């Protein structure tokens, strides 16, 4: 999937009522579409989409919020390189772009997931709704 294939209707509603860049940022960080783009699309592809978006005037609210969603998607990535590249883009049409890119760079923290097994503790099966079989529960600690 390409970044443009994701539904950004929730993000566009947040953008429509955002009165500060921090409000928008908080809403986009909790929006599942930003995380989905992060997981489904490579960083270089998101940056390429951003290059074309920041140069064009948005046609509607979804197109207006798309650059901000892509920035947040890059913030979720485990490497900072693509976020740094995106932050350097000139986006004068999108008034909060440079500011939010700077905030995301300053608050970036790589996330690592590690499976830890506690000696003497038994993993208990947990039933998932809609699953065909029980799954083993695991503790994941993310710093």
C-alpha cells in the first residue's frame, strides 16, 4: 500500500477543529492511520509523498492534514533519518509543518521491543475474540 491509500477522515476532522499545533499533534499521535502508515510503508516512500504534497496547494481537509500525518508516521519509525529528511522540506503552504517537524525531532525516541521471560512465571493462555485458538501471553517492555 502507498501512504495515499489510507483513510485520513478522522485526522481531517481533528485538523478541522485544531486551534493549536499541539492539539493537532496529540490527535494525530493517537490516530490509528498514522501508525498504520508507519507500519505499512517504508520511510523513503513516505518522504517522497511528502515532497509532492508540500509543494502543492491542498484541495480539501484530507489533503491539508496529510503532510502532518506523514510526519507523525515518520516519528513512529525506529530510525530518525527519514524524519530528519522530511523536516528539511520547505512547506510554506502548511503553516504548522516546520514547527511540528521540529517538535517531533526534539521528542523523538527510538522504541525497541524485547521479549522478556520471567523465570518461574508461567505464560497463561489468553483467549482472543475472533481468534481460532488461544494465544500465549507475553510481556513486552518498551522503554
